[in-house]
């Protein structure tokens, strides 16, 4: 009888250990935070921020703009706020509950093309 209880105990411990290992290995590499912004013309942009949970990968954002393909930008350098860019065609810059989009002006600089405000969760519905 002791062997039977002992075997069940060992089996239970093994199953728990396997579940713990798989849940650790299957955990996402990123925490995703979804924020919805709106401009003065009621155009909405959904930003999904990808924050690496391992501290090794790059912070990024996926912008979902109506009637366009999703745009993925990597975090760049910023003196204030958080700046995401592809360094060629688009900059998405956030600070507090506001964001703005920048595009090249054709003269070697960037210009703000639109500004947005975060929509609070209760306003999303």
C-alpha cells in the first residue's frame, strides 16, 4: 500500500513540474497594451504596445489605422515621451494621454501630420 501512495505522490509532483515548465516556456515574450486614440475628426487609431517581458527584446508598437495595413514601429530615442519610428516614413510619439504622428516633410525634417488623444476605456464602447 505504501508503494501505491508513494507512486501517486511522485506522479502528482511530476505532473505539476511539467505543467510549471510548460507554462514558463509558453509565456508570451511581450506584454501587450492596447490603447485607442482619436483625432479631432473622430478618426481612431489603435496602438498595441509590445513591451518585452524578458528585458532583452525591443519595445515596439503596432498601429492599426482604419483602411490601412497594420504598421509596426520600433522604439527610438526621445528626450521626452516615447517615440516609435521606422526612421524613414513615420514617427508615432506619445506623452501622457496624447500622441502625434509625423512624416518626412521632403526637406530632410519631420512634420506633425496629426494629433490624437487617448480615449478612456469607458468612452471606447
